[in-house]
């Protein structure tokens, strides 16, 4: 299974919407350089399916890239169907899914505006196993847990 990275988003402070950037550098065991959520923990990168955001927008939400706090917006991969441990690779980077969904403790700006948010049920989180440069348009390949030989 493959997808295409549609957007890379970062925020300088926690609790704020992320904004798209033209490229990023991922550091192993840390996350995206310059992103407030990077660090030595299990949610270094957040990912969301581009199609889920499009579906949400068709219901009138009109959200932009990064509005859900996602770092990577990827077309062609339904992250919600992938188990923890799944490997996600690009030409220069390698991630491992560590968490599916998350509890929303304080509702985001999207929730405040439209009364719902898809990130808690559709988003996934990953740790960076191999760092490198990343930009929109790159291919992301999924390796199921059972096929990973690490």
C-alpha cells in the first residue's frame, strides 16, 4: 500500500493549529525539527488521511492543512485501519505507528467552530526510526507489522 504526502505541517507552540511548510527535516527518535510536539516520546509525528479531511470538508467544515494538528497529511492511506507497529517509509525516512487516535482533553479550534473533530478517531501517531528530509509529493509506503523483520 502506498500514499502521497500532500502536506507537511508544524506549529511552534503546543495547543495551536499547525501550518504547512514546503519541506521538513525529521530527526530520529525526536520528530520534525521545529515542531512543538517533537521530542523523546511516542507521539513524535501525527498523521491523518487526506481523504478523511476532504470528506470532513464536504460536510461544510472548510478546514485547511494542519487544522487538526496533523504533521503529515497523506493521500491514499487510511491510517485508522493500520495497527500499532506498522512501518511507514519514504525515500529517506522511516516511521513506526505507536498510537491510533487520542483522547481530546481540550477541544481544538476546529471542534469549537463546527462541533466535532476527526483527529481523535482518524489520526495516528508515530515515532521516527530513521530521520531525513521530507517534502510534499513524496511517496509513503506501508509495511504491515507481520512483514517487518526488525
